[in-house]
C-alpha cells in the first residue's frame, strides 16, 4: 500500500504544476504547439 500511495501524491503534484506553467505561458506555449500542428495538416492535406 505504501508504494501505491507514493505514485498518487506524485501524480497530483504534476497535475498542479502543469496548470501553473500553462497559465503563465499560455501565449508562447499555444502559438508554438498550435502552429506546427495546423501547418502540417494544411500542407499535407492541401497538397
């Protein structure tokens, strides 16, 4: 049971960390991941 309790708190900590990083960097993070995705789809699908 001790091993199962360890991964649980670790997962919760990571969940709280990502939201904080995504909020402060919503503009720089969104344009980068969103730009490459639509670019490949339009270039590959269009051509």
